């Protein structure tokens, strides 16, 4: 396992944007599948000790993923992702919003742009998250988004290393 893998997390309040760059010691196909297949996403898309539970996912342009992050006590925090653009194995874009258990979104949400590239067996994922409002972005950061995303991506790294 490589120890010098890139991980960068930057918040730009002036543009209401979060930039995340993360490298994985895994093939592009494996990393792409980890981000786009429900059965794999549910294995890692939550910071421990929380878990991810997808109610439904249709990974296609116009499709959606409705899922919850579930606490050890059973508290469910729901979100809806709507896929707006997909270029297989290189990029996908989605809108993301918190929601209630009945799929009613808590707007405004954020727009995610995820890009994937591979060089010498290392796959880089670049995530750009644009928020509609500074207030939403600040709420996201206050809720521990950076720490949670760091834990979650580390969990993915460990899962990929085991494959």
C-alpha cells in the first residue's frame, strides 16, 4: 500500500465551494465502481460508526439515489442525489440535498462534480462541491463534513486495499 497518496480538502467561502482531491492505490475501474454501485457505496459511504443504507439508486442521467446515514442508535439522516451528467469512468455530476424519510428535499442543496483519472495504478478522485448559499456550506462544515468525509474516504481506501 502506498503511503504518499494525495489528500487535499479546501474550503473557498468566496465561491461557496469545497474542493477535495484524493488518491487511491487502486484501479480506475475499482474506484469508479465504489462511487457508482449501490452495493459497494453502502459498504463505505458513511463515517464510522455510522453506516449507509440506500433505499433506491438508479445511476443514470436523470436517475437518483435516496439513502440514509444511520447512527449506531438508529438515527437516520436522509439525502437525495440526482445524477445530472455521466461520462463513464471519468466524471459524473449530481445535485445533493438533505431530505426527510419521505424524500422531501431540504433545499438549497449542493452540486457535486466528481472526476476520476488513473496514472501508474493510482486513481485520483477530484470532487468539487458548489453550494447555493454560504449558509448551507457553513452548516455543512459545522456538522463535521471535513472530518466525516476524511474518515469516509479513509474507510474506502482500506476497503480497496483489502480487495
